[in-house]
C-alpha cells in the first residue's frame, strides 16, 4: 500500500483541479458500517471453548464523480469487546479453538475510478472483487477483517447482456493467503490475472466463462507449499419464471500448475444441482467436487475465494484435503414473518477414494429491525467420521467434532 497510495493521489491531482475536487468532496457520500459479533466454538481436542466478542467498523467516503473520475477511501477496524478467550491466529492461545478475527486497523479500500470510455469502468487501487458466486474470487465478508485486492480492474458492458471483466492483482489483503499466518492480517504478494465473461441469453439465466491465473510470490517456485495455478472454467446458473420456479446450477473447471506451482497440481472442479422455489420458500440438492490429482496428494484449492459460504459453516474445509472433497448437500430456506430462515445438511467424502470425512448441519435465522439495523443467529455442527481425530490428508487441519455459533448485529449508514 505504501507504493499504491502515492499513485492514487497523483492520478487524482492530475485530473481534478481544486474546484472540481471540492465538488467531488462536497457531493460525496459517507459510508459507515458497525458489526458487533459473538462467536462460540467448541472443538474436540481443545481443553477450552472459544468465546469471542469482536467489533468490525468500516468507515469510508465515496467521491461524487467528476469528469468521469471518482474514488473511494475506506478504513477498517477490528477490535475486541471483551477478554480474548480464543485463538485469533496471532496471540498463541492454542488451548482455544481458532476464531480468525485478530484486532486490526487498516485501509480496506482506496481506489480511483474512471468511466470515460464507452460503457467501461476502470478501477485502480485497493478494491473489492467478487466474481459469480465467490467460489473463486470474493471478499470473505463473513470474517470481521474482509479480503480486498490491490488491483487494476476493467469492466465493460458494450455487448448486449454481456459483461467482460479483467483484473491484474499485485497484493491480497486480509485473506487466508495460501496457508500463511497470521490469518486475516497479512499482505500477500501475488501475480494474479483474472479474465471473466458473463452472458445472460434470457432473463434469469447466466453463463460465465473464466480463466484465473494465480501466482503466489511468497513461496519458492516448485515448493510443495506453492499452489500457484491456472484455472479455466464454465458456469451455468439460473431459475425459470413463474410462481413455481425451477433452480439449476452446473459448473466445470480444470486446475493445473502455473507460475512456479508445485508439479502435483492437476485437479478438476465439478458442481451440479437444482431445486424449486415457490414464493419465498425454496429447496435444492447440490453436488460439489473439488477433485484430487492421480496420486491423491493434491486437492483443488481456491485461495482467492470466499470460502466460509462453501462446504459447511464450521469451516472444516477451508483447505481442501489432498484426497479432494465431494460435498453432497441439501438446502431448505424461506421467510416466516420478518425472519429469513435457512437449513443445510452436508455429507463429505474424499474425491480420490471412499473415505467418509464427516457430516454437518447448519441453521440460520436473520431479520431486519429497522432500515439500518439487522441481526442474525447462526449455528453449525460438524461430526467427524473416518479418520476422526486425525488431520485431513495433506493438511494440518484436524478432522474433529466441531460446533460453532454466531450472534451478529449489523448497522449500516
């Protein structure tokens, strides 16, 4: 960010005189978000339960666009609201389970934007990038310290019902950063190029094609810890029209070694699922496979993803086991009064062989209280099966019974 910030200021000073900059500031918008949260974790093998009271505050300002130029500056603060009775990945309290929300003060976003080209938006600086359902690239918003990217991004909508997106990323802030610690606190040096195109042939249907080139500059080339990879893929997602709506999803991708990644990187990604919705009620059954290589020593990884929303909220599979992962899960959701309710059941097995890792059920309830204030209550219960008590193959993550609960308030201004 030390190299990035002078560039942002230089671009702004070149293209905006004093009066224009004054107008941009006076016509801009203040953004404030406060998110206090209580997280509880009970995990076999840990003598103490984790009780984490934390607060995330986002404070930012978005300039009023002037001569096609704009900009956003946003700060993030994560602080403890009580005793630190949890392993925040930095404090060494290993007798407690991990709650990956260390205290932090940082620049969350700082970018200039330019919209002077026809139906095109350029952004340069630290920014949020979310592609499709966040399976490959996302902002990890569930964690108190979210993930953002130091990047130059291009988005174009010139073609009918089509969006073209490309981005070059030099650093990742606040991600899990390819097994690095401390979680959520590092600035990871990468060389990432993202190419993504989405097309909506009919209302309710979206087709995406992508190719993501991820190079981790913090590990030696060819090292076992280097998961630099290239991942091209196709995705179909949508729903039919009418009172009774049919839901469908299918996706395929192939991941290979790239840019110094370990030679064992060779795995496929597959997902297919569907269901139905009537009014606010919906249900579906899905299958997701993060494949393994031919020797069962490398499972497909998604280092830039919003991982928490996939493969169970207990976060047992943030790192894919060496034998890969097959997740069969059922979802039922709907609205009851002012409450949004959701229930999910997962069954986890290896992609390489018949190993049955475990199962999980997840529950959530959320509701708004005012235009600006909402609350949610979430529970996750993971039960280990084959290899209970041992680490998942190829990882240091223990396959143990884990229960988690979150009570969150969210205020947006």
